[in-house]
C-alpha cells in the first residue's frame, strides 16, 4: 500500500511544525524520515498515522490512492511503534499483542483460539517464543521493542510506522535490531515509514531517505544518492563528517574525511597538496582518524585505513602532505 | 562504608532528629488517640455501648454514612473525569480548571458552609419558596408516579420533598457541603499520577482501534487503580469527619441534621464527656482504618511499580 502526502502543513499555536510538505512513499518500501530535532519528522509521521490532523487547506494523505485525511487513527489500519514502546504495563506479552484483535467489534473479532494462534505466530515472527506470559517490566529494551512491533502487526495493518524505534536502546542492541529489521522488512514486504535522527541508521536501513529540516523536506533519494550527491550544505553536513574549506575567492568547499589522502611530506606537490602537521591520531577502531593542522591554522579531519596508517608509520607531530583522492587540486 | 558516611548525618545529629520526630509524633498524634480511647472507656463498656446505640447517636451515624455514601461516589466520578480531561488533552482554560479544582482546599470550611445558606437560605438567592416554584412540575410528575408505580412510597417521599424543598438545615444541604469540601481529593491524587504516566499507552490503544471507553477501562484504569483507591480513602475519611462546613449548614437539629462530628460536639457541650469520647472512638477507628489501608495500598503499589 503506497502512501501519498500532498501539501501537508501543521501549526501548533504559533509554531510551524510542517510547511507544505509533499512526499511519495512507494508500496513495499522502507523509507526513513531523517532530520534533527524539530525538523517536523515525527509530526509528519503522526499525521500519516492519524494521531494528528494537518491544518485545514489543500493538504491530504492518501493510502493507495484513497484519501484518509479525515479518518482517525483507529480506523486507518496503521501499525504504530512508539519510541518508548508504550506497552501496556499491566498486561502480559500475549495480552499486549492480542489487544488490537480483542477490541475489534463482535462481528469482526476472531475467536479466542484464532487470537491465541495469531499471537503465537507473531511471537515466532519476532523471535520471542516462550515469552508470552511475561510482563513488560521483565523484558529487555530490545525485547520490548519487538513486542511493540508484534502488537502493531497483529491487526494486519496496511502500513507500518515507527517513531525512532531504536532511540531508547544501547548502541550494540540498536545495531543488531537494525539489521534484524531490514531482514524482517524484506520478509513481510509491508510499506514502512520510520523516523530517525541517526543518519547512519537511515543510510544503512532504508530504500529511500527523506532529509528534513525546519518543517520542510530538503532532499529525497536512495541512500547512495543523498550521500554522494547532496543538494545542499545542510544535507551534506547532516549525512556525515565534513571538512569545510574556504577558498581565496570566498567560496566554500566541502570534502569528506575519507576523500582525503595522506602522503609523506617529501612527496608534497604544491600544485595540488597542502602541508599539515598531525595534531591528533585516533586508531582504535576500523579506520584511523587524523586531525591535522594546516599552515594557516585550520584543522582538517582525514580518515585512512588502518593498513595505510601502518604503512606510513605516522605519529602525532609528524608533517604530512594532504591531497584530495583523485588528485584534484586542494 | 565511606560512602554511607558521606551522605548521612553524623550519629548524634541523627539521634536528635529521630528523637524530636518521635516526641512530636507522640505529643500530637499518639497522646490524643490514646486519650480518646481512655476517656471513652472510663465509665465502663456498658456506658460506651449505650452512648453508641442511643437514638440521636444512631441518626448521627446514619446521616454521616449517607453524606459520605453520596459524596464519595460523586467526587470519584468527578475526579476521574477531571483528571482524564486535564491530563490527556490540552485546551484553553486547562490551567484555570486545575486551579478551580483546588478551590475547596483554599476556602475555610466555615465559608464553604455559609455559601450554601447564602444561596439556598430563606433570605438567599434561591430561597425554598422559589425552589418550590421551579420544582412544581416535577412535584406533580412525582405525585402521579406515586399513584401509579410499584415503588409508590419512594415517589411519595420525592414528591413530598419537591413540594417543600428544604436544602439548608436539612440533609441535602449537608450532602452538598460535604461534596464541596471533598471535591478535590480524588482529582488531586489522580492528576499527578496520570500526568507522570503520560498518554503513550492510550495513544497506542488508539492506533490499535480501541474506542474511548475501551481505552479508559482496559488501559487507563488498571494503571491508576492504586492512586484511585488512595484518593477514595482520603475522600471518605474527610467526608465522614467534616465539621466546619457541615456545622454551619446543618442547623444542629438534634436527631435530624447532626452528623457524627456534630453530635460529638453537642454531647461535649452538654458535659457528657464519656458519651462524647465514645462516639469519637468511631472516628478514631475510621482514621486508623484509613491509615492502615493506605499503607497497605502503598506497599502493594510499590511492588507493582517496578519499571
């Protein structure tokens, strides 16, 4: 089920949360709404869910071509996973997952046996078999999140909406769950829209990245597109580390740390390189990060592989020559 | 060990603080409590029971139970609705509503009683004569119902009251005054509790398709049950023990408009000390019962709030 967002605006009092936002979310895709706090991404997600309504005007939300703008959340058929899970504290895991089914009107409600079977099916899907009688406070963060997911899926929603799904988890759990979600999404193929402020997460996980800032959409594209061809300084800076150089004529130039090369000072070529002294070296990780100080006092950040670091045998205080990979002029 | 010493007071200071707290506790709480029971039983068990079963005492107990029996459910209903409204929604005038809920606490109980006399008294804004006029059509309806329906007696009683509606210096006035002074208890207990719990679970229930009533019943209520019970206990204790407002509004008609606290005052003024204290033990027992249940609730809810 595709999602179409047309000209949505939302104001809270005097605060403009969204300004004329339009977006297409293709059927079956995993789309990330990425942006800093206050960019409007969560508001947009909640409007798609029906938990908020857009300002009066031309704005509308379509599910598979059907206008759902006026339909409240309960009847839109969305599955929503909240940042802090919002599990029902006093119910067991099984009761939590069954909730959506248990509140269906009599005529549509499945039998107790059918509900129980569906709960077990979902527990298997999220790899939480055997935990049906536990209560939320007896589960870890990652487990709670998966229960929240199972609960949202129980009602067979048309779209899945996740609000910073991994925001409240430890870094390691976050990475594991991230990978798990990608595999899971590929398995069930449900159109999924999620909100995050973590660009690594958005780039790693999604088919389509929507970069938002200050109530507007800055750029939409697949992860490769937005990272390699950012359309504005904001997108460039937000999606990764960046070096900002000011040229003599006043123009700004952006270069990523991994786009810079380090060579011996003896190989310095004045036409393309800059001389610099290593100020700080950080190599406890998959790549080595060097903070180098140029002659004019500015700092650059350079990323090189551990192998290169070993080959060059560098240390703090060494003089080196910095060039752009591919030998374009610095 | 070093840590412990860094954040607690030194031993002598701790001893002094604990001793002072115990002294104050004994002087202001334990001594009076002990005194009430001692005085009540001074002339023996027979006098004690006679004082409790005597007609005027019996009516007083009955009236207290009626006043509490009406005001506690009403204020529970009101408290739940107000807390739900204030914590799950944002609207203009929300802050004003929260302040108004606290109004009965800010007002002196005497004023809380006088206000009703000012409204419903003979010289008030809605005197009995005017009320009788307003209620006349209802009175005729009730009379007709009394003639036709099976519970004719009930409708007779209602018709009788509607024809000559006494509010102040009668039971309805006492009920109204009690409702007013115990207004805030349940709401004040629930509002911070529900505020701290947030609306996350309710929103989740919304997305899962539950209706408003369902959400309240299956999601909100189980989460607030201990706070609600606590609020109801406090509301009840105050409803049964209220003196000031009820005293002003009741008219002290012996055997008719005296609640238990008022009856105790009457007995004491007539120098029937043992009888007065005997009735007072009922209120003291109510206090002990309330405290006991309160700490029980506190312990159980402490167990269930583990995340």
